[in-house]
C-alpha cells in the first residue's frame, strides 16, 4: 500500500512540475515575474525554512551548456532528496522551527511525530 501511495504521489508531482515547466514564461498576475521565478523563489524559501541545504530546486538547472530542464530535482547521486519529519514541520509551519506553529498549521500539527518534536523541543 505504501509503495502504491508513493508511486501515485510521485507521478502527480512529476505531472505538476511538467505542466509548470511548460508554462514557465507565463507572468504571475498581479506580480511582475514569471512562473519559473515563482517556483525558484518558493524553492529557496523551502530550503531556508527546512534548514537542510538544497533539497528543493527551481524548474531549470543552470549548467555550462545553458539552462537544463529540472522536472524532478535530484541530488548528486541521482536520487530524490528526502526530508525528515522536523524539516517538513519547519516548512509547513512557515517558521523554520518544528515546535513553533504557524503557516499551514497555525495551531500546530497533531500526531506522534509533531507531539514528540514539541515535547523534546526539537526545533
């Protein structure tokens, strides 16, 4: 069951990134930047909040040959980066702290992992 759920989520992520890439030059209204810039800025924010290095990336990857398509962000070993529960909570809370609720969960997440992070003060 878990592998089936993971496969479905991965396929949806790839489709979303592909459609976003195909529309990367569309201006995001009412702002004065395109979709590629929005995705790049969101990736930078997620990396900063997660405090885990570069695990999220924009739609293109600059190289010596010019920008290349970056539909599925991979690490140097060609694998998708994983996130710890703390990193996920830091991002979802929007605070960069796994024990300081906000963002998507203004009252905090519930469940064993969130409770353990809060109880042990694992920011």
